């Protein structure tokens, strides 16, 4: 592998489109021909307002966000939302349904449980988190104020390939690791939230998409900067927003549009993950634990038949420019994150390396 063909398989922050990085570099000192860096622009000034509005509009178009939903660009990452969601949606002592499908839903449950009474409607624990429980096995609480899912389990390599039906109960989803990887029926959700550091851009920025009627429920003690209604009404100007991160996110939305939008991305992501999973399944050397129908197109998690070889595998991969393939510390093994910016050539390079490594060590 030549030194310029380096592929970053990190789970987050993840690989960015090279084209976007070049544009950021080019505009670093003079954004939008303003004579200033975007980093220096006052957030309430015309130049930055135009950048923010354009980013919101491009995201609305990409996802087909209906008119009665607000898009918020907040700070704090997805973990902050684990607490802020219940604070914004339900009074103290109220109940909420949560699906336990792996590492990140467990985090959401642990933090959310400090603010609401949680009913775990179904758990994948008994199956070692190798499958998403079918909705026929869910036990929803009739008094729950919302139902929370983690659409893609970044550490376990699982994803929903179907949309749950929760009737009148708002469906809330942590989409941190699959946001913008495929088209989405936004109208089926009450709230969608995602940290930007996987498919979008710099860490710290959190995107919230929320239906208007859910904006009036925040507890009075909710901090204003994290109160979804207060932020929506001030267009994110309660305090200084993440101006440079919002600018970069906007460039990524534009890049996605140039790629053909989310259907084109979904098709490319499907091809990439299918090729890698096929190579794993056909190898007799690598094994992928999640069952085939629930595997994540974003984070392929797998093990070597001989776990003792994992260190050597990671080291050799890294020496060939295949970077950051180590599994999540909680699960170990190998994880290849195939976010939007990972080109098909990167996946092909990984597969070629895996096959050569298996031949050498079988
Ligand atoms: N939810 C999911 C599904 C994630 O993958 C992550 C991070 O990897 C988080 C939440 C936490 O995000 P943050 O680090 O932005 O708080």
C-alpha cells in the first residue's frame, strides 16, 4: 500500500471525505470570501447565519425532514442527550420504554434511568447481543411516554433493518453511528439525535431532529442551552454555537448531495458491508457473531478464530495503512467502521489484507 493510500477504519471520530478536508484547508483563512476564517465569524452575523441556514436546509432536503420538525445543532455529543432527552420530554417519575440491544443502549438506559422510570421492553443480553429482538417479543409499557432505540450499535455491530411501530408513543432514536448512511422515514420518529463524529464531521456537535409538538414538555429545571424549545425558538443562538463544526457539517451535507444523496450512499454502504461480511463468512479464519439479518452496515465487528493473533493482525494492518481496526474495548476483536467517507477501494484493500493474513497464519 502506498503511503498516500491510508484508510481510517476508526469508529469515531471517523474518516472524513477527502474533498471536504481539502475545502476546509482552502477556506481556512478566508471563508466565503469574507476576508475572515469561518472560525472568526460572529455567530449572529450575516455571514455565519447564512452558513447555518444553508446547512439546515441541505440537511432537511437530504433526509426529507417534514415541515413540522425542527433541526437543532447543539453541543455535548450524544451522551449528553441520554440525560437531556428525558429532561426535555417527560416529567420526573414518568415512564419510558428502552430497547437494550448492546453497549450504547445500555449507556442510554443507565443515564436515562436517573431521570425517568425505565421499562426495558426487550433485551438482546440473553443472546449475547447477537441479534435485535423482534418487535413481537417487545413488552411495551402502556404508560410509557416514549420508546427509545439505538438504531446502530457501534460497539456490537448490530443495526435495525426495519422500523419499529410504537403507535402514538413517540419513537426516539440514537442514530449517532448510522445517521445519513441511508434514507429515513423521519415522520415515523418523535426525536432523532446523533453525535456528528461518525458520518458527518467534528466531534462535539449533536444534531437533534424533533417534532414540533414535543417541544413543550421540558422540565422547568432544564438548562436553557439544552432546552430543545428554547434553542429552537432562538435558532440555536442561546449561546455561542459550534460555528466551525456546523460549517464543516454543512460542507459534508453538500458532499452527500453531490454523491447522489442518501439512496446512493445506502447502495454504496450496502455494497461495502456485503463484500466484507461475505469475505468474513467465507474465510473459515474470521468469525462475525451478530446474526446475518441484524448486522450493521456501518461497523463490521468480527473476531479471528484464534484470538491470540488479533494483536498481530492489527499491527500488520496498520503497517499497511489500514488504521484503527481494533474492536471496542468492551467487546475486543476487530471492528471495521465503514462510514460514508470510506471508499469501496478501502474495503477492497482490507479484504485483500485479511485474505493474505489468513493464508499466512491458517
Ligand atoms: N451513541 C452511539 C450509538 C455511539 O456510537 C456513541 C459514540 O461512539 C455515542 C452514543 C456517544 O457519543 P458522544 O461521544 O458524542 O457522546
